């Protein structure tokens, strides 16, 4: 069974999520640059094939942290996560995407990102 978060519980995790997201975004960019250089046969200050594999492994492990804490990963580029929750008796997902300063959005569990609404005050 999925963990259910209150808005306060999810928001309490946001400082750690921001920290993890910042590192994830930086390493994702490194991997993208390195992969592009290697596919073009060029050298890269980011390294070679071994470094590319290490970055891929790190990113995979970094993403695994979220479901291990009951948080759903919906996308990696951009990083998009959902916290299962209940608002007014309805199953919803509290939704955060990289770059947002706070957890301020939700959508019905059955409708997805396109149905995002601002959390009530």
C-alpha cells in the first residue's frame, strides 16, 4: 500500500528534496554533455565511458531514494515527483517539478499533470 502524505508531511521533506534535486540536475547535465561528446567521438573534460556509466548508476540510485520514501517519480528530465495524499476525501497527488520553490500543486490521482491545481491555503 502506498504511503499517504499530509500536505505538511510532504512540505517537511522539501528541503531534502531540493538538495537532492539540485545534485540530480547537475549530474544529469554532466551525463547529457558526456554522452553527447562520446556519441560524436569527441573527448570531454567530464571523462569517458567509465564516467558515463558511473553517472548513469548514480542517477539511477538517486531516483531510487524517492520511491523508497513513498514518493512517486513521474519524470527525470525534468524531475517530477508526486506524493500520494488525500484532500477533501479524494485521492490526489501532491505534485512538484524541478525549479519550483515550494510544494504548491496537486492533481487528482486519475488525471495527471495536466489537471494540476494550486493547493488551497
